[in-house]
C-alpha cells in the first residue's frame, strides 16, 4: 500500500533502502536465481540485477535468452511499469533498442530495387529507428560506463553488418531502370496529392525528416482518436540535397539544376519563401508559403488570417537538418528528430483547432544517414 500511495511512495523508498542496507540485499539477492526475482518489485536492487543480466545477454548476442517465461522483450516492456523499474525507463528502452540492433547482425539486403523498397518500408526502417532510439536514451544517461561495451557492439553491428551491406546493394540497384517505377517519385508530389484536392490542405515540409521519423510522427498523431493517419513512401531526388528536394515538392512542368546547383522550376528560382510563393501561386492562386517558426506562438486571429481563403498552404520546418549541418550540433540530430515529431504534431493540432483546417500532408525534401562514430574514408 505504501508503494502504490502517492502520499507515501517516498517513505516506502526510504524504508526499503534502510532494510536493504541492513540485510545486505544486493549481496543476498545476487545469490537468488533471477527467474525467481523477475516479478519482484520490493527492492531497487532487483532492477539493477536485471539490467546487468540484460547487458550480459546482449553483449553475448544471446537474443533468445529467457528468465523462466520472460523474454528480453517482456522484461524491457514490463519492468518500466513497476515501482522501481520506472526509475530505469531509459535503461530498459536502451536495452529494447539494442536487442533490435543485435538481431540485425544477420542482416541481408534484398536483391532488386522493388524488393529493397518493400523490405525497407516494412522491416529495415525499424533498424534505423532502433539505432536512433538507442543513442537518444544513451545520451540521457548520467553515467555511460556500464554501457560503453554495449555501445561499441551496437556501433559495430550498425556499421559493419547493416550499413556496409545495405548501402552498396541500394546504390547498385538505383542504377536499374526499374527504380523509376518502384515508388511514386517526389517530383510528382503535387500532381499525386494536391492537384485535384477539394478541401484546404496544409503541406508541412520538414527538412531531413527521414522515413523512420515519419513513422514516429504517425504514431504520435494516431494517439488522437479523432484523427485518421496514413503513411506512404516516395522516391526522393538525386542528388539528395535541400534546394533540389524542396523544389521537387512544388508544382512545376520542368525541373532543372543551374550551373551553381540552384534548382529551377519552369526556369524560375525557388530557393526562398518569396520565390516559392510565386511558383505555387502560378498553379494555385489561393495559396501561400510560410516558415514554421513564424507560426509558433502566433495568436489565433493572426493564424486564421493566414489560412482564410487559401486552398493550399506550404509550411517549411527545419529542426533536424539545421542541427545536423553543424559539427558542433550534429550529435544532437537524433534528439532533434524527437523534437521535430513533437513540434509538427503540436502544430497540426493547433492549426486544426484554431485554423479551421483538417487535411494535412507531411513530407521531407530528403532524409539522412547518421552514425555516431566518425566516418572513415573506407566508409564513404
């Protein structure tokens, strides 16, 4: 009762700490088979022992290990829900992500481009997400010493067993003619999604919001029972850089690249908000383009003015790419992914409730590849 009482939980923790010290609980419990303790929540030492066991199993790549009927997945899912387990939520989430990555040590890419696409949108994206979530939790730990060896294993698996197999196969498959029909092309985004839209549509383009982050955004939006979400994929532009990717998502008849790398739509530049507004207005007179940051904190009346009378509104968001471009902040790019998800979801709710708009498309100009250890020449 003390443990579950909001008023007395702190006293329970203090009492159990005193009892554990008097009875040398850490030593005594270490002699008890862990399968007998996996459901026990009386002492914080139980979670410390379980985390040690999880770490050893993962370092041994023993992904099928169990404690009685409890699998590694069961422990990582259930223990954070217990009284003391919630104090170690980050560690359990880190372990769950590490488990997914250790399983990727036997990764094999598909042989042709359509199969690679199908494999990525159903399975492989989860490897990239697990890597992101692993480091997101790892970076939040006060002390990394207990997880340094596991981090090294995860980095080696992600680099040598996943990326080093996937990327050469992907690049080779991109040269095949079938790549042009395996997925809808980003350059036809407007034609496919907006040209015949009958209701007002807000398009949020988030710089470098890669596919797996899109899944996290969908999961966040799906928490609202009043919303309906759908996730699909497009094939982005090559070369893969911001100005070309952004241009492709606007309406156009021709898309070209000038000598200096500037993207041109129907022969016109489109590198800033003003020129994007002009391009969009040629196809949809009742339209506008606006920066995401300009909308944040905007009062209701000002927000409504932007959307009133508009058929299409493009909103440009730059959370992930802005952090990833600088050497001083590139390690923050994974944290920026979660912040982007939260920001975009909050903006959609804000516009829906205050801007009388209910149809949203969220996409990206390009994605990104990220690994924590520095790239070597051979990696490139």
